[in-house]
C-alpha cells in the first residue's frame, strides 16, 4: 500500500454488491477497495452497467430491495454498511450527501423548493423553519440561482433542468457534508450547461472542504475535476491513480481503449475514433479470470482463468495501481 | 386558484346544460309515452291527460317549459306517481340514499386506504393477502349475492340486525352501508396499493431518503401526497354514484331511497322523474368532479399551474 498523508475519510474494503434475480444472483460490484482522503476529488469511470453507481447507492443504503452489499465501507472509522436505517439517517444528508443523475425527477414535485432545502436543517439541526428557509435561500444564491428569494418559493416544475441540478447541489451542500457523492450529475443536462454545473459543484466542494466521489462515464469530466481516478469494469477496479498520471500513461488495456475512444482537440484529426470490440460486461455470476479478457486484444491464457490482483505500479509513482497480468511485477 | 375553480364551474355548467338537452330529446326519441301503455283509454281521456301534462304542446315549447322549471328548481309533477311532484319524490328518498351512501364511502375510503397502504408497505404479508382477498371478493362477487348472504348470516342466524326496511333506526342502516362499502373498499385498496408501490420507486423519494430525514417523514411528506392523488381522483365520481342510491342495495334491503327510481322511471316513461333524477345525478357528478379537481390542484402544483 502507498503511504497516505492523512487518515482516509472513506475507505472501501473489498466492497461487493449483489442482486438476487429470478435467474440467480448477479454481482454488480466485485471486491472494490478504494481510499479517499479528506477534500479529495475521486472520479469513478466506467461504462453503463460497470457497477459504478451501485457503489454510491451501497454507501447511502439506497440499494434496490433485492440488492445486498458486502465488505466494509469505513467512513470516519464507522462502517456504513453495518448501520441500521435509523443510524444511517444520522449520517445521510449530514456528513454524507448525494446528488443524483436525473434532476427532472429527483426533486419532490409537490413541495416548494425552499422547503425541500430547509427540511434537512429542520430535521437534523433542529432549526426553525423560518431560519432554515433563510439558509436555503442563501444557498440557492450561492449556486447562482438568479432572484433566489423569489424562486425559492416556486415548485420544481417551474425550474429548468440545469437550475434543478443546481438546487440538488445546494441541497446536498447545505449541511456542509464531509463527503459528497455525485452520480453522473450532468448526464441528463444540456451539453452547454454541463461544465457550469460541474465547476460549480467542484468550487463549492472546495469551499466547504467536502471530498467528492464523482461517478461518470465522461473522461473529459474526470480530467477537468478529479485529483484521482479509478477505472471500473465489470464491477472491479481495473486501474487507479492520480488523474494526470493515469491519462498520461494508462497501464491497463481497457483504460487505453477508453482513452483511444475519446475525441481530442490537440491531436491531428484521425479518420475515426478508437473502439473497443465486444459489448460491456454487466452483472452476471462471479468470474475466475479478468472481466475484460473477452474483449482484450492483449489477452493470453492466464487472463481467462486467473484473476489479476490490483497491484502497485512502482515505476509510475505513488498511488498508481492496475489489475492486469501484463503489468504485474515479475515474481 | 379562484380562477381555476371558476373555470371548472363554468365548464361544469356547460356540461350540465348539454346533459339536460340531450336527455330531454333522447328520452322523447324513444317510442311510446307516459300514457301509451297497457290499459285502453278513450281518445278524449288520453287527450285530457296529455293536455294536463303539456304533452300536446310542440316539443320546443315543452323543452322551454322544462328548462324554465329547472331554473326555478321545480322539476314538475310525476306522470306515474299521482299527486306527487318530482321534487317530493326526490325529497322523500334522497335522505336514505344520502345517509347510506355517505357512510359507505367514508368507511370505504378509510378502510380501503388503510389496507392499500399496509399492503404496499408490507408486501406479501398477511395484511397484504387479506386486503388482496377482500379486493377480489369485493370486485368479483356482486352486491345481490353478498347482500342476501349478509342478511342470512347477520340477521337470520345471529339475529344482530334487521333483515331490511328502515324501521329500526341506525340498526337498519348497518348492513346496507357495509355491503355497499365492500366493493368500494376493494377498488380503493387496490388503487392505493398500486400507486403507493409506484410512488415508493420514484426518484424524488430516493432523494428524500438520501437526505436522512427519517422513514416516517419520507412517508408523510414525500410519498403520501403522490400516492393518494389517484385515490382522490377515484373518490369524486364514486361518491356521486354512491350517494345517489344503489338500486341493488335498495331492492335487497327494502330501503325507500331514490336508487330504484333510476330504473322504474325509465321503464314507466315518467319523463319528469327521469329528467329529475338524471339532473340530480349529473349535477352531483359534476360537482364532485370539480371538488376532486380542486383537492388535486391544492395537492399538486402542476395541476394548479396548468395554463
């Protein structure tokens, strides 16, 4: 393990998420171990179905009723996975907040925006509704909702998608959480306002000192905001490291494929973008080998029946890890 | 909000006017008339009677007379029940139908919603199965089967309650109310359960849970409103239908309500009574629909803000 400069704020240890389905059990997250330092921004990248969002739901106790989380998720020394619903409610919305993917449906259509903001403060901090609402309006102002005092009294359907996601950000940061979980916060938004919303989230995260876990399939978003990146495939971490180091020298064939599939402005225009052959793996039973092996151009015998462990890449500096037999140190 | 109510009332008035016109003319399109059946009567007598009820006038004049009467809340004399006006008939029957219907719908709403909520929150529990069974029985078995069974058991065997009639005060009303409530309990509990399960899956409920405000508050502030909207939409028209009397209930339990007039009046070609009953049911239906819309608009700002 690389030495950490500080005690991690969040430490996932062999986190698994399984779902019971009529056809049998499927594994969505398969032994993920990650550390997050206070104030750090970690990006979790992966294709649809790679299990990236389920990691966040597991932490929040929001898995679907047929889902089950295993392993440990230590947050400030407390295992979130072992908490009861009532104990979780003392963490959710206070020390840990979450922003969801679809702002159009994630706000309560029957409640004034300001009341949805104030609710958490009233319940958790015992504030009066009046002062909690005032606090809510101040926060709306900070996420740059124009004319916040008037708009606060409106209902969500009177807001645009971008404004609703800013309301979600305001709601999540109102309690000054130590940890902010963001599940593809800009996927549902117009391309033109994605950057605005992301920058706002990062800026406010820095101001309040919150660490952020940002789940996305957009490598551009990761490069823009994240200190560190974990690449997820088939529910496993394929590669991990400081964002810049990982993008400069990807060690895993999957990461290289992802980067090749990303359009870049600085290189000369190639006729076509790179693609990764095959279809992404999603769920399914436990695997013996590497989940990416069937699609991997560099695959060899060991890949299909021996699971590569996540091992440090010493030549690439601290915190760089990959799970590929090709980059394993010779034993 | 006032504009919203005003608009709904205006639309309701238009609907009612259309209803009055249509019923009036459709009724007269049907062959025969109030005095054109069974007993042979001399043409002079026939003419006299028809003159007394203004049936000899041209149709548009009859219509004008009728509309003028409606505006003065006078529905005219019954052609079948001698010496009774339609107002008298409705006034004598409506209180019974109203009492039975009112309590039936109150009980149905309370029990139905309770069963539906319990079923949705504890899916596949004993309560859920009990509610499901009541739902199937209440919808599948008609009142004219359940009614006599209830009479046989509670009245004849246990002798707790009278078989029928209205002579024993509230005791006479218990069975009709419960039997009338049963199918509504069934419908309401099913609507509640389905919409509750749907609402629990909604994204904004997940947001509320993520805020950690506690399960009880999630339910009361973030789930119930959305889950009950379809129930309220059902309750409006159902209430109008139930309080205007059920012919089955009134026949099985010998209650002199107005439900029986629905069928009798049409069979007897009792023009004024048919019109009166239609008008009563129509206006109640429109009124309760408006009430439903208003309640839904209070709960759901998206309905309130439509245009």
